[in-house]
């Protein structure tokens, strides 16, 4: 199963220069319905397809090369805002639901307020467990892929050297992802429970050896266990999800030891052609202009899909069993979408934002002197001011939302930003 979401940025995204004021004389003219004499109106700046079809050269009396530069800047700016808006919406939903499931009755309109609330209630919930409680947190990283064919189609719309579709487009610094009709080497997100010749993350209908989010019946770290939560390694039956070897059918993700059949989504390599290929790294066409690439990077990232991260939470020594159950359930249910941002999508956001920054700055630099016609120049400035400003705001918003998603993850994991963690309940 693949979910849409947003897939780690470990450091701040820098947008130096993009925040410089963009001076205009007609900022109150976002659109000119019907057009001025000899001057066309703006396209709908919320619709990238209309921007692509719009003739900036004819409408604003521009040289073709200048018009192309400005159109690229506007297109990249709008795609950046769409990406930022979708990340904010997903985090608002995920963090808001997490906060609500842990007892916060408030509603939140943006990711910052929702995720700050979620981090707080996680801390409050841990405090209820008592000083002797320990929370063990295991998480698998989401694999977030962008559609290679969609990238090719986008590239062809703004650069004549790019062919539509996925032909000649490479996946650089990442892995291919999709349906593999042969043998998959890597990770398989199961579409149905099946044998897993490697590490299973999810359910297991037979004996397991590894972490167990429920009761362990068999051996816990070598000692007999009759259904209690196991803080260490469970060998036997697990009443919850597992992370380890499964002697039966695994329902979830399988990290394969070698090449094997994958009835689901393969992330890695396939011995045959991957169907509907996606890329978890950087998409590289054979040749594409920097302006076009920035726009397409932002567009496909906004529609990236992630294999769901599997979250295992084990709580031992809690003074309040009901509070422990509530916290475990909320984290395992609601945290995955937060991790899509903090661990998955955020990997590419720094590069994308930097590229969009350069393109927008380049377009800003030519707008003021783009035409000698004063009326056309005023109309052009009024037309592009809003999307350029919104790109600046979007860049800042994405940085802040990535940071707050990492804070929620750290609150859940006991202070670590990724991987597995165990901590005292108050940590």
C-alpha cells in the first residue's frame, strides 16, 4: 500500500537573497480583468497549466528569451507554494489527529500549531506513565518516490529537449520503486500477507524473533513470557506488530535478504522492468534547463507517494496501564504521516527549495527592465508580484514545518530524531 504524503532535513534551508524586497509600483493590481489597452491580463496564478499556456511575450511586449525566463520563475514559484501548502495540510491533519487522540480537544488550522500541540501532549502522556516506565520506539524509514513519467511530461512542457514519459530519465542517488513482476532486491511493501525472507515489519501469523509491540508468548530475552509486553527480543508468538524474522506470513514491509518475489511495491532493484516507476532520489533527465528542472522538481515532489513507515511502540513498567495503551495506539496510528515529512519527503526539499530560489531570483532580476513599454511593465510587475512573494513565504513555511515535524518525532522517540530509541517516560 502506498500513501500520499511528504516525505528528512537535518539542517536549515537557507533562502538568502530570496527574502529581499521586490519593489513594485502597482502591487494592488494582482490581475487585470479584460486587460489594459494593448496589454493582456494575467493568467490564473493558482493554476500551473494556465501559466504554461499563457503567452507572456505577446501580453507584456517582451522578447522571447525574457518571457521564457519570467514564465519559468512564475511557474516554479507557484509549484513551490503548492508543495508547501500540501505539506502544511498533511501535517495539520496528522499532528491534529495525534493531539486529539491523546486528549487535546482543540482544533488547529496550521501545521505549526497542530504539531506543537502534538509534541506537548506526547510529553504529557509520557508523564502519566510514571517515573519507572520505559518507552521503546522502533520505526522504519518511509520510502518516498516521485513519478518518473510525470517528471518527463512536465519537462517536455517547458523544455523542448525533454521527451515526454520516462524514456531516458534516470534515478540518481536513490532507488527505483514500483511494481516488480520478477525478483525484487531491497524492500517490499506487501499488498497482502506473504512469506518474508528477511526482516518483517508488521504482522506475523507465526513465530517471530525480534521486537514485538504487543504481548509476547514464548521467550523474552531468553526468559519465559506468557503474554506480557517484552522490552527486549521476543521469540515466539506476538499479539501485535513485529520487527524481526517471521516464520509465517508477514503483513507489512519485508526487508529482503536477497532477490525474491514481491507482491506489492518494490523499492530497490528488479530483475525485470519496473512498472509505473518512481524514484526515491533525484530525477535526472538527459538534459533540461535549470529553470524547467526547478519547476518540475517541485511539481513531482508535491505528488510524491511514500511506502508507510511502520512504527512499533513498547511500554513497560507503566503505573497507568490505560494511559500506556492510549499512548501506544495513538503513536502507532498517527505518527507515520508525520514521519513521511521528517524522515522521507524532507530529504529532497532543501535541494528543491534552493533551485526554486535561484529561478525566482533570476526572474525577479529581469522583470523591472523587461520592457520599455511603461504600461506593459506596470502590468507585468503587478502580475508577478504575488506569486514571487508567495514563493518566499512558502520556502520559509516548508523549513518551519520540517523542523516541527522533527520535533514531534523526537518527542515520540524520547529525544532522538530518527531510528530506534528507548527512554524513560518523562524523556
